[in-house]
């Protein structure tokens, strides 16, 4: 059996492997096997019995934890299993904190170490108290905004309208020992960037990935950032299609308003603010890309997060709770379903959700595969009909193209080749008689 997230193989013992035991203890636990190669093949540990006596004491002395050390005697040779349970308290190796992530060991430093130590204390980054800031330093207008929205969404009692700002913060658990928490600063302070670097939003309009046409920065507390961002997006960056119904002017935007708002709420509430980088919104003629620095909840995949019908653990629970109470967001995880549904109802493709080492992406796309847009690109009527056929059926063959357009094989071959090479709308898949065309 090859190495896995919770199994590590070593042919011989070296004292530096105490770091691996430290990493297992700080993560989800695991087993360090001494006497097997990287593929799990026994190589015979000659000093297995002596190590069986020495290692438990050495591990306890250096790391301060107790582990099970088991000797296995086989016809192929001896090997040891060191079984490490996850520890409730941080474990360090000579002042270093190691952590098992995937199949690798990492030494935690800086912001990563701070988050780890806070987690072991049952705290989150946004729950840390901040000295030398008082309720009087916060913005009264933002409290009023929060109260009105919370009562309107029925997630705050009407009593909150008459509560003092101090009582409101206490009820929201945004204070600790007479100190304001980081969440309170980000939510209600007029200039949270004095305390948290990069706590703002950047918007840019791009002609291409390298061609920025214009941009804006949105500052202020998190509530102000959300409201100003939505206003800018839907007045400056996103076009409205004007129509009239019974002499009344109707504006239909290129993207569903509520879906975009939900994405921004989630980006702001679940951003990892230790990264020091702003949320970035990139607007193109055919898509909007919303990025925030962050990470997945522990033991979650992006697929599990976007498809789960149950709440996951938010990265900033105090901020997320405030956003929930004022009617900004659904429980994290359920918002993805909401955004997807709204786009489909609007006749747009499903949003793309993905995660890489830099953070989270939500991408809203226009429906560029409609008759008007396709004709504007220069497609003839037969090619438009073919693309709409692919949109409905998922693919098209040369024979399908001939039949729906009543044309020859030669013309179908030429026009399909144009859709691939000239317009870059379709791609060729399959081989020989199984060749078909689909969206890239």
C-alpha cells in the first residue's frame, strides 16, 4: 500500500522523524511505519526491538505526548508502527510546529501558525480581541443600517432597534472582556484597513487578461463595501437591457442581481483576511470573475461544499453570523445552490465554482450561445442553427449538420471547420467515424 494522508513509511529510524509524529499529532493523527520503503514493502528493521523500548520515552520527552509503538514480526522482517492520535493541544518539536497536510509535512509559520494556534484554542481569526478601540470609534450609521436590515429580514427582533450599540455588540458576541473583536472592527469601523491590511475590494474591467480598461477600489467597513460594490457593478460595469412594459421602463441586467450579490457576500464573509490582499472582481465582456483569498473548511472538497445541502463551517463565523442576521447570506454552502438556480432561471450557464492554492473563484458567464450574439460574431444561419443544436443536444456530427441544414457533406465539413478554427466555438472530439463537435 503506498503512502497516504495518514500513513508515512520510513526504512530506518532517524530522530528527525519526530517532526512527522509532531505533524500527525497536530493534524488528524496517523501512523508512522519504520521498516518499510515508500511503496510499503518490508525492508527488515534490524534494531526493531531496541527501538520498541527507546521510542516511547523519546517521543514523550521531546514532544510531550504518548503514542502506541507496535512491533510486527513477519517472515520478510520486522517493522514498527507508531500510532499517533490527534492532540487537543498544540504539539511542538523543539519550538517548531509541524502539520500533516495531504501526504506532506509542513512547518507552520506566520499567519498559518497563528490560525493553527487559535484553532487549537477553539477560536477563529475574527474572534480575536483588539486593544485600544472602543464602541465610540465605530460608525453609528452602520449600526442603524444593520438594525434596519436585520429587522426587515426578520433575523433580528424589533427590540434591536432600541438597543444601544454596546448591547447589540454583546448580543452578537462581538466583544470579549470589554474588548472589541476583529469582526466588530471589520463590520462597523469606518476605516478597518488601519487594523487589517488589504480589507477592501478591487474591481476592474478587462478587454483581455492583460488589457485593463478601467478600475475602482471600494473601501470602508464590510457593509459599506458590499453596498458600494453592488452599486458600482450595476451602474458602471454591467449593462442593463432596457425594455418597456405597458409604457413602464424595465431594466434587465446581463447577470441576475441577487446571484452576484450572494457571491460578493460570501467572498467578503469568508475571506481569509490574514492574506493581506483585497477581494478582486474582474469584469469581461462575457463573464465576471470574483476572487477572494481563502481556504476550504477542513476535510471539505469544493464539490462537497457546492453540492452540500447542509451548512459547513464558515472561515469567519462572527462575520458570517452578522451577515446572516442582517439578511445578507444564506448558510454557507446553500448560497451556491441559490446562485446556480438564479442563473439557470435567467437563462444563463451555471456559475463556475473552483478553488486553487490562491483562493476561491466564482465565475458568472453570459449566454453567448444565443441567436443574436452568434450572428454578431459573423456566423451564417446554418452555423447558428448548428450551435443552438449543440446547446440543446450537447454535440453534433457532420451527418447531423447535413440533415438539419439540408446541405452536402462538403459544405457541412467546411462550415464545421470554420466553427472550430475561425470562430473557436466548437472543438472536434472522437476519432474517425465517431467524430463529433462540442463546446470546448
